């Protein structure tokens, strides 16, 4: 047992608001490991429905009666208890006050079975009426989904807030590129907790905290597989980091960690919430889409709900949402959802845990940026959306007419030693980074960027769904990356990023079977951008930005064909984009006509 777990004694506290807190209540998993939870319940005797949240981030650090809705949970203990629920927050195996069993904590390794055990255990608490919902945000939301795939009999509903879905295509990779900053900050933070549990000195812990504060500098070092701060010679220091680097294609290991095909096992309704600028937007939406399509019960398929707003993860933590103001309709939402995240969840859970009134009407609530309005829909993606192609042309033109037959390609040079910086978009980023929709002016003059812009729009164009870029391109390298941003140019000339995507060239044909390029080979690439809902208003212009890096959000491609994780040397690549009569590079926008 770790030093932290040894100190985790069970205590009972009564809050002056009529809430009883039982600290470090023990649960034994099916393989005998002791996990510990805090149980918040009303002072009034009785049995209540139970809300369960399981976290790897230490319940003592992120959950308390004094705090508002924790980013990991969406609902605070006080919110839950005051609305007639028992609230249980449990430390995952190997984290916080819970024991590790054999070895240290490993990412997602035990969340399915431990989560199912926790649902059954929570339903049997003396204060529980036997009905349980499991929920959370980000990792915590993904672990709630994983527990639900084990079909615990006591489960009545799940809440998945910005929860990743597929390990390779969504969570820590996108388009084959590694989400470097997210992987890095998470790995350093988990390594620090493991070191603390193993009795590291105050000096060592301070050094680890310093590494977390300078994550971008740490991960600028090469090769990524030998960064000294991650101690590659100590296999138990940050095992998940090196596991991630070893599995750069979708394979049996990535499927075992997180498999996007398990929704067929879901038997209860899900409330799925995310933001257009959240790091796992696509995966969160896929949860809803796949549950509606293939869940095991009619109730799960028909009663699940989706809410997507214009938020970033920083706004979820109480900060700003990029450089745009979306008006009172968002400000009034508190954090997430038209009514606020906690109220939205509690209303949803009331229905399935308390027999509340049936919720009629559309299953989907989308915030359409540009119009700055909530929109009710019956589905997502929208079947009435039609794909409209906007073509790249000479002179940086973007238009619906095809390019001329003899147009010459455009080119730029990509130097991994001076990568195009991450500037806005759907990522977490350090405190000083720009995230969400931001003015792109500081990066528009970089030489490693191609820009294509439409004429001012004569009428509004509403885009709802996942734009797709078809790019015909060549590189002097054996491998490279292609990054595409779709932007909204305001009448005053300000350019705001709307959505973006990336594709590592070696995965152009398959995420499972990489194929290197012949230098100079002209290849066809399909790049899926993050889903969005945006009205480009009359008088505005569409803009496409194309480059070959987005650092430190993603790792840098060395252009040599060597695995980026092992590359210590970079080569400069000469890139060309083709837009002639045969190789018509274009972006396809899912456009709504009504």
C-alpha cells in the first residue's frame, strides 16, 4: 500500500449546510484491490439515488464542499446533495487515496472493471436507493463510458462531458499526429503523482513541478523517446508515456485502452456535452452518434442527448473562450449548456433516477457561432447538410468554381526546427497560449503558410458538421504533415480560426498501415477537420490556411520518414500544393440551406 493510502483513514464530517461527508470509504474490487471514495449525503435519513464520479486526479485535490462544479465532474457535491442525491467520488486505482494493486497507475487500464464494481458497490451503500448514474468530464467522462460498457445492472444513466472516444483517432492522436502538449502535460502530472505516492523527496517533487510548468520546453527536446525528464531508463516512472510512443498506429493495444466500437454494449441513456473548441470534440460527439446508432436498448438509443457549445476547456474552468464574445446566450449558461452544466445534468438524471417527467423534443442542442444562437436538432450530423466544394486557386483565391487546367502549384518550405506555432484552436495549451477562436494576424505573414481567401459573401453560409479538405500535394521528404485551418474573415479584415485538422502523410491511406512517400510524389490527402457549427455572414470571407506543423499542440514531423518519437535530426521539406484541372484541391463544407 502506498504512503498516501496508508494515511487515508475513514472519517465523518457534518457540514453546516446539512451535508454529511464520509471520507475514504473503502471498496474492494473483484481482484481484491482497495479503492477509496468520499460519500456526500443529506443529513436527513433516507435512501437517495446516487451519482458516481471516478477520478485519477485525486478526489481531495479536485472535489470539496467549498468548490464549485469541478472540471472533472461538472456537478459539485453541494449541488448534488441539495437536489436529493448521494454523491460519491472515488479515486481510481493507483491514484489519490486508492491502492495500486500490482504496479503503478496505468492510463485507463482498470477503468472498465473497477468502474462496474464501483457502480454495484455505490448502489449498496446504506444511504443509496440502488439507482446509480456515473458521469464526468474528459478522462473522468471517458472512464464513466468505459464502466457503462460492462452493463452494471444498477446503472440508470451516464454523463459524458468532452470525453474522448478512440485512443488513436481522437484522444492522444489526430490524423496520425501525436497530441504532444496534451500527452506531455498529462504524462508529467501523472509521473509527479506516482513519485509522490512512492515517497519522493520534497526536492524531487519540486523539480517535477518545475517540469510541469515548462512543459513546452521539455517537449521541444529530441528525440521524444529519450527526454530525460521522463526518465526513459526507469520503466515505472512514466510507463504510459512510453506506451503511447510505441503504439503510433491503431492496433490491439490502442483498442484495449480505448475502443470506439463498444457503444453496442450501452444499455442506458447518455447525456453528452462538449465544446466546438475542446480538444476531443470529435470523440465526444461520436459517443452520442454511436449510442444513437448501435446501443443495446431502445431507451439508450432514443433518450440520449447531445449539447455542443462554443467553449474551450479554459472556459469550462472559468476562463475566457478565445477572442470572441458569443453574447448573453452563452454567458447565461454559467459553464456548459443552455441552463448551465450542473442544472442540465441534474434534470437529465432526475428523469432516469427519480422517475422525473419525460423529456420530449429534439435530442440535440447546438450553438451556431456567427449567429450566436442555440439550435435544436433531431440528429447529428445533419442529414440535410449538403457538401459544397470551395476550390483553391492561383493568387490565393478560394472559390466555388474549379481551378484552371494549367494553374501552377503553390509552395512553401517547412522547417521542423522553426515549426508553425499553435495559435488558437481546440487544444489545452500552456497558460500563455492562445486557444479557441483568436485573431490570426500574428501568424499570417509567416513564410511557411499558404492562404486562400474568398470574395466577400453575398449571403450567409451556415456550416454544420465536419469539413473535409481534399489536398493534392507533394513534399521533398519521405513523410510530412499537412495542417488546414478554416477561418472567418470579418469585414474589418480580422481573421478568426473556426476549425482545423491535421494529417500525417504516412497515414494518408490507412491509420493501421503506414506508407512512406517517394520524394516529390504527388499524393491525394483527405483531411478531416474538427466538427463545427458556424454561420459565415454576408460580407465576411472564407479563408483557408495551409501549413505543415502546429507545435506544440502536435509533435513535429522530421520529414525523414523516421518515426517522430525517435527522430533526433530534422530535414527541411519543400512543399507544393496543386490546384489544376486534374488535381483540384478543395475543401468540402457541410452546408445548411435553411
